[in-house]
């Protein structure tokens, strides 16, 4: 790709603003957070935080599962990334009707083709206050062999459209269809202060899915896929973001 990244980011920003404007135009006045787990409100996307502010003094518990599968360069079982499972355990609290705070504890498990370097475990605890543009940085970690590793900074710009297709107040049932775009500018990983080859780049994801709400709980299911990428040393990256054939997304929030 010869197009400068700044132009791509600007174009995606315009797209995101358009989508967000359309989402706001169809939103109900009042407590926007009812879309997370309720029959009223604008609805809640799967990957984007739009419409997910909580009622004041309300709590939200959620579990999210993200399952990407990667295409291999070669058919042999030679240590290439095969699949990963990411889980996110979250707890949110409504400080104000327009401000919510969340704490998230991630868990990840990664599998390679020959099972030579499988890993699993909990990762860094993170805290969030709701925004569609975000920058996440990582601290440096020193491993037992003395190597100092810092994961690349993540800059994200998200947008979503949510369409309600079914509401049955008597049974407290609601069904939404979601369409989302997620732009990720991923920095290079660093080892001992030096940027790693074949890491980082620019990725635009598309997400399609549904959310079924029953009372105070909801279940969201979706499929996330890279629709455009501009990765550093693209031909050398494998088993990394932007190289997956697709991701199965599942979320289960409950408002209490």
C-alpha cells in the first residue's frame, strides 16, 4: 500500500464520525446505558463502547471471549501461530449517567502448530473510563533470561451502528443487529529498547453481530475480520493482529 497512513486515519475518522452521528440520532433520551442490558436505549455494540455508560450507582459484570484463528505460511507443523483464546473479565460502575468506569482482567492462551511454545495465563489489569478514541501503552517487562520486552502502543478509533429488530416488553426480550468498524494503529514491540521487525502496523476491522437481551442480562455474538491492513514487514508477520482469518466474539454482561 502506497497511501500515507495519515490519509487512511483521516478517512476512517470521517467514517467513524458519520456512524456515531447516525447512532446518536436514533438514540432515546434518558439513560443511555439501558442498551447494555435492557429493552430501551440505543443498544450496545460488541467491540465499541458507544451507549455503554451505566446508570448512576449501578454495577455491570461482564465476560468477553475473543477466539482468532490464523492462516499458516506452510502446511508443515513448524511452530507457526495456530489459534488464540482471549478472555476478558470486567466490572463496571456508573459514577454519573454520562460517566462509567470499568476494571478489566484479561486472560490469554496461545497455541502454535507443533505445540512447542504454548502459553496461557492472566495478563495486565486495566482501567477504562468510556471513549471511542483511545491510546493504550504498556510497561516494560523483564523476563528470566534478562530480555526487556515492551508491547507496542495501541491507538484505537471505533464506531458502531445498532439496529433493533425485535422487542417484546411482556417477556423482557430484545434483539439487536450490530455493524462496527475498529481502526487499530499498533506500534512496534520493543526488546531491550529496540523495535522488533515484523511487528505493528495499521489495521481496519469490520465486525458484524447480534445481541439478545433478556431482562437485565444480554448475550452478544459476532464475527470480527480484518478488511484492510498496512502492516510493517507484512510478508514476515504471522500469528499477529491483522493476520487472522477471523475472530469469534462473544460477550455476556449483566446489570445489577
